[in-house]
C-alpha cells in the first residue's frame, strides 16, 4: 500500500504504528519527497526505512548529504 502524505501525517502514522506517544512527534524528521517503509509482519510493525531521500541524488550540498 502506498500512502502519499504531508510530513505531519507521516510523523503521526510513524508514532502510532511504533507505539510512540505523540510527544515524540517533533523528534521524527520528514524531508520533502522522503520515502518511509513500514512492514507489517506477524502482527507487528517494523520500521524498515525512514526519511530516505536517496532518490533525489546530489541535489543537496556535501554537508547536507552527510546528514542523509
């Protein structure tokens, strides 16, 4: 299932499926066009990929790229 949403929706979903209180909302970073992968297996969610922007290539400076 693909879900395309804004960062606030993504962060709320991530908190919910990982069982985190919404007090952790601001600790989750979501860049524009980022990809998150969540996997449901044996009744449990698993975070496989978070805030990936690798598909953007080298649109960022070297310093910003290190943070990705």
